[in-house]
């Protein structure tokens, strides 16, 4: 077998960032279409018209949907038979994200947390955000790229509830967060909820929840039922697209879970805006790349 | 809900005809401002080098490209307005700005200035930068270039919109009305989800 060329990872990392920013996933498009169909508020219908025009312009001109190109997140699933060198992949992802920023070019948003210096690269210490998971019976490297804008990310929440607060704590936390954040996360988007784990894991679960395709339910029927229950409740709030009033306040609520400690009941919320951007590539050891969402 | 097609500069009469929930499109001049632009203007006391009288201002930090002595657009989108609330009454009262364009809305003192001086807040659809960028015909001038991407930008726009009148000059505040209506529904929503005590 030929030696795997890591230049490919860099090229794919760059391509994925740009694809994610310009080409909205089909499940998100379908969900927006369905939402517009059931919307009865005339102001909200104008918002939907603007949303569809935006998507069309981005498709036609291969241009950015939103000016906030966000912070880059790469979520990796590494096949058990993929001949990988982790540190090399990490390096190439960073270079790829920087090249996307400089070569497209678009505004870089990464900033030093104290000096606020912006290198105009979208990366820096600790960036891009990198998550790795490992899957059996696969020889491929699966890369999911998520550019996360600040309008929605700034509306993230995390609470360590008591076990006695039960599942009602999660429900109230979700409803109150949607109520408080109003127009800021650019609704109607995806509300990602993490339940369980540790303080850090629960936030990661919430992040995984926002990248699940709209229309897919959690495999556990009880969790799935809670997702639809919360969706219906949120869509009865009347906040509407961009918080200007209407029937559709969210496209979906996704909940991801993990076991937690006997004394803990952690809940995290990560909101995603209507341009719920993501792009995926699956790389085979022979260098074949399959793009998707 | 009425749809208005306007042209800059905006007169007091034009602004008074706009009501919360109406839709606005306009042609003409649009100024781009952001946090730093207004810190420079108000906190550091620099007079704007161009008149803003009768003009709309959008909350933006645009991606532009410099070509010779001209600026070209790459991507122009809108940011959350609430951070810039404290500058808005002065922008309206001292400089005669007639419309603030952004997302998320502003607070009470801005609403009061709008009522007193005939101005409005126009909500744009957040995330729709591709559409906004297309509706910008030209970057006519960039003032205070050293502040880029938070300088003072003068754009020429065509059929810019749709914009929703979210705060009008008659004291109506659409975001607040929508929020109050939701607040009244909350107890019923809690009940339907089996939420009893507070947490």
C-alpha cells in the first residue's frame, strides 16, 4: 500500500471549512422549508423569504451565507484500520483552517482572550477545536467540520442540577434559555442539549446534539419523546423567526446523553442558528475523498 | 402589515408613517458602524467626517478588500445590536440618524430617543449576509480607516431589505411585545411539561 499523504488532510480541512460556510446541509434546508410552510405570521414569512433568498445567493455565487465564519471545530471519527498519525492530522487541520481563511478569503474571528489580538487565521492556541472518536470495522477517517458563529454560541448554558431536580430541571432550563435568549441565536435553529456526564462532557454532548441531522431522532424512544415534547413546547412560545413573533421558534431539539455520577445531574445547552452549517468528508487510505454533510 | 419602499435621506414624516411590524426596503446611502466606531466617536470624542443627518446606520463589521484606492465588498453581515445600545440616543439626537439596522433590538432610552426625534429600529434577518452583500452596490467611502473592520463605512444600497420595523417612533417595541406574550404563556407551558417547582 502506498504511503498516506497528509497533504490531503490539509486540503480537505480547507475545503470543508469553505463548503460548510457556503452550502447549507439538505436536512437543514428541508426543515426550513417545512417550517416556512406551517408559519402563519406575515412578519415571520418575510423572514423566511429572506432566508431562502440568502441560501439561493450563496448557492449561485458560492459565497458565504453568514459573515460570521465562526471558530472552526473538527470532529473526527477514526476507523480502526485507518493508518493514521494523530499529531500529523492535528497539524494539517490547523493549517487547512488557516488556509481557508487566507485563501478564500474571509474574516478570521479567532482572538487572544486577553489582548484580543486577531491573527486573521481563524486558529490560534487551542484552535481549531478538535474532537476524536474511534470506530470499529472502518478503514476511513471521517471528518465533520463545524464553523460555529458567536450569535448562537454566546447563548450556551450549563448547570449542575441536583439528582432530585430530575428531568423537570432539564425541561425548565431549556424553556427558560429559549425565553431569555430571544432573537440572539438567530432562530429558528437547533437547540442542542447535553444530559449527564461531567461538566466538560455535558457541554460536548450539547455540541454533538447540534450537529445531528434535523429529522434524526435519538435512538432511545424515551429521549426521542422528550425531544418532540420540547420542540412542541418551544414552538408554542410564539417567539418566532428572529424573535419577531411567529409559530416557528426552533427547527429541532436534539438531546445527547451519557452516564453521570450518582450525585450529579448536569445539563448543557448549545444553540445553533438557522444557518446550521456543517460539512463532512470521509477519507480512505488510498486517498479517495467522499464529501457529504 | 404594510410594506414600504423608501429612499434616503429619511424625513421625519417618512419615519412617523412606519409602524411596528411593517416591512421596509430602501435605496440610497447606508452607513456601517460597530462598537469601536462608536467608542471612537462618543467616548474618544471624534466628530464624524461626514453628515449622518437623515441616514440609516447598520451594525456591521464588514469583510472588504482593498483594490488600489478603492474598497470592494467581500461579505457584509449584521451583528447583535444590544452591545451598542448606550450610543444610540446620542446617534439619534446629536447626529440626526433616522434608522438603526441590526438584530436583537435596543432598550428603553433608545426607544425614547426614537419617539422624541422620529427614528426607528429596523430588524434585519441575522445570518443573511449573502443577501445583504448582494444588495450593497458599492462601498462609497471608508472613514477612520485605522479602525477597520470597525471603521465608519458608507455603502450605496439597492432595494435593501426586508427589514422589519421592530421599534417605531410611536413607542412600540416589537421584541418586547413578543417577549411579554410568551411570558404570559410560560405557566401553561411549564404545566404541559410537568414542571412544578422552580429550580
